[in-house]
C-alpha cells in the first residue's frame, strides 16, 4: 500500500510540469504552426490550394529581385543603429538611475511611461516634435537656426530613416534600462562599493566591474531590440521612404497582392527575415556559451 | 579628491535622469497641447487659440470611438488575464521542476522575442481563417497572448526565483497540501509579479497594430487600428486627440494595477506584523 502511494506521488510529480506547461505549449504550438506554415508557403506549399510540391522558385525570384539587397540593407541598418543607440543610452540611463538611488517618480517617468507607450503612439510623439510644424523646428527658429518649417529635414520619408530610429531609440532606451537596472543596482551594491573602497573611481568601477557583470542581461536586451526593430511593420510603414522599403513593409505589400500565388513571394521574404533574426540569435547563443566556458 | 569625483558622478547622473525625464515628457505635453489647439501658427512656441474640436470629432454623434475604446480595453484585459494565468503556470513548471525537454520548452516560450510577429501573423492568417478564428475577438486575444507570453513568462520566472522555496517548504512541513500551499502561500507572494505581468500583457495587446489588422480581418476594430491612418499625416488636432485618448487608456489601467498592488502590499505588511 505504502509503496503504491509513493509510486503514485512520484508519477504525479513527474507529470506535474507537463500539466502546468500544457496551456503555454498550446500557445507556443500555434506560434510555431504559424511560422512554419508561412515559411512552407515560401517554398510553394499551400495545401489549402492543393499545392503540395516543394519548389525553390519563389526563393530564387526573391533573392534575385533588384530591390531585395537594398531592403535587407535598409532594415539591417535601421535595426543595428537603433539597437546600438538603445544599448548605449540604456546603459547610461540604468547607471544614472542606480547612482541617484532611483526614486519612484524618476523610475515612473524615465522608464515606465515609455514602456507603456505603443510604438505607433511614439510615431505621433516624434512627428509632433520634429515635423516641420513640430516643437523642435520652432525652437530652432527662435534661436535663428531655421528660417521656415520647410528648412528642417522632413521626418516622414527621409531616406536616412532618422525618424524611425528616433522612435526606436525613444522607446527602447528605457527598455534596455528596465532589463538591466535591477541587476546593475545589485551588482554595484555588492561589488561597486568594494571597488570604490579599493580606490577605483566611480567611472572605472562601473566600467571594469559593474558593466562586465551585466553583460548577459545587456546582450539579451540588445537582441530583443534588434529582432524587433528588424521585423516590425508599423514604424517603417508610417515614417519610411518610398524606396528602399524596410523588409517587413515589402513583405506585407506582396502579401496584400490580390493574386494569392503572390503570397509565396511574401512568405519567401518573411523567410529571409527569419534567417536574419535566427542568425542574430545563433550569434548571441555562441557568445553566451563562450562566456559560460570562460567562467 | 575621491569624494569630489564621486560628487561629480552623482551630479552627472542627476542631470541624465532629468534629461531623460524631459525627453519623455516633452512630446507628451506637445501632443496634449495639439489635441486642444484651434490654431498654432509658425513659429510660436505655444498655440494661439484653443478648441475642443478634436475631442468633439472623436466622440461626437455618428462616431464610434467610445465603443471602439471600450472594446479595445476589454480585449486587452482578456489578453492580460489569459497571458498571466498561462505564464504563471508555465513559469512554475520551468523554475520549480527538473524534467526532460525543460531547456527546449524554455527556448520555445521565448521564441516570439526572436521571430518577428509579422512573420507569425502573415503565416498564421490562413489557418485562423479556416479555423473560424479570424475576425473574432477570441482569435485576436489568442494571437495577442502568443506575443505577450514571453514577456509575462520572464517576469514570472524571475519572481519565482526571487521568492524562493523557503516559505512553501515551511507550509508543507506544517502539513498543508500542495494545492493549499500554492493558494495560500505562493500565489499571495507572487501577486505583485502577476500584476506586473498582467499590466505588460495589457499594454502589448492594447498597442498591437499589425496582428490585429491581419487576424481581426477588418471586423475587430481597436483604437490602435482606428488611429493609425492619422498618425504621420493629416489633421494634427484629430491625431493628437486620438493620441491623448490612447495614452489616457494606457495610463488609467496601469495606475489601476498599481493601486491594486499597493493595497495588496499594505495588506501583506498587516498580515505579517499585525
């Protein structure tokens, strides 16, 4: 009897994690199903239309189109510049919040409000600041630096995509700070004090002790921001130039084509997007592994 | 020397925190100003005359902004509830049990961080159409929960690790069963994290544009969808009025969650010390 009860408990304990995970696994399965289904359509497999033959035609078509290189390049540029600036700004902001012993109000305004604002709302913010009739050109004109509204470089459709980058930086600097501030506070409490006692200046203690210990969290935040900025549709659609188009904008344009076969082209473009973000992720895990071994 | 250096660093930190505050609040203020502006001629720094035209056009007769707003909030609350429950259960499995495939599951749960939601939304659209989920609120909530799950799961995993197992073990030693321990010890300890996971999922859902556009199939209208065409061009007063309503709905629910959290924390202190 006692043996049976023990076996039962052991079985329940073995089963418990899978039961707890079941609902999450359903969501994950739908996600994977969507992604895989989409990628398969890029290889011409659309069972709902009776197409089941694997073909590389659409990938060949996509990889040889003249605007692809420019689109991939533009998206890479937007994502890299935005995430690097977010990383640097986020480190600075987190360090500053730690140094002022972040009060509730500072944390609310500096980090939580930007985290709450939707990207599309931030588009409106940046347009309100930087469009011809926005606040910044008005201030510059007050200083005599700008003559009229048309003198200021347009935020909508600029080939440099500076408006898109501004939106991502405004939104993601606080995100990077949010991801690292708790750890940084903890680390600087424990080790920063020791370094200061040993005679290191605050800046030196930060650069040689705190920052290396936060590297993992920073790398994760950077990767999330990079993948998001590379694959998001809204911001480059609203603020991007006509040419080159960001990759997600190009893919959705092809997706909307009334000819359903054109979906295969859109999905191949999505495949290119998935390849780039996966490559970034693999690079990230490689770095993590090497660091794990070094320790 | 060292004290002066440290003072300098602290001063620089204060300046940086203040600068960031300015960068955050300035555009909010400009949008609020624009939403009640009648005319704001170049290059004045403040509007010349005011009007309620923006708000009137949004909520005036024949406009459905009110019901769209209520619908968006309901949708986001449903997503917050679903995501938080799923994430809490999953986080418990991932941080309290050692089992086969744990690392793979953990990776899979976090995968939406890496694969853009545009790829997911376009890929899953046909399947949602065929399953009858496209164009329904349930389908949109499901799709939103999928992209909100990794954020909520990370928050819950961190919280479970921080809470530790000490109090749970004590309850078990005192004879409480697993379920009772979970309800009376673990969940109260996790409540602050559950509220922040819920508020994160709420924001994710309320902010979503592309997924709602594809899965909602034009039948599920949210505030994000309705305001989208106004954002980068056209009538600045209308766009800003939408912006203020959007911001208001986000902040309102956030502060509601904060108040709940404060109440909860206050109670807990009473419970332990009283």
